[in-house]
C-alpha cells in the first residue's frame, strides 16, 4: 500500500528499495491464525532462491519456535501471494513464480488452529 505524504512537496529517500539489498529482495511470510507471531517475518533472499529452500531452510528459523510447526501437513496447506491464491512450485525460483521485492506470502494450515486453538 503506497503511503501518501500530507504535504505535496515532501521528498524522502526510500530506504527499502531493492537496490539497497545487495542482490536480495525482501519476502514477507506470515502464518495465518497463529497468533504467537504478531506479524509476517521478513526474509532478504536472492530472487533465484527455489521455493523449497524458503520452505525447508529459511522458514523454520523463525516459525519452528511455534509448538505446532512440526505438525504441519504441507500437502493441505494453502497459500496466498499478495492477497491472491497461490500454488508454490518447490523447485522453481521465487522470481519465476511472481514473488518479488516486498511480496507477502501467507500460508494457512486447515488442521491447525494455533496454540491451544488461539487462532480460531
């Protein structure tokens, strides 16, 4: 969502431009209905990163703190990319699946409703 300045002559230096991430792009990932995490995690990743690497090597760093992480059945998980349904291809690069700088990936786990069902 673009931010609108309250004065028409405002000029600012945008710090989160992709050029400032040394070849990486920021990808946000959130786990819906799991309130242990107040916001999506932000990961700086090369655009060529395969989705499998994000899922198996990057995401566990933060999400595995949740007691339900190990119970996820990835075959039933559903995904949203920038508010649209998304079907990840595990061995395809993020950029080749339309995951760009500051994209938001959200996943839902229908069989898990958060610690002690807190996300219901």
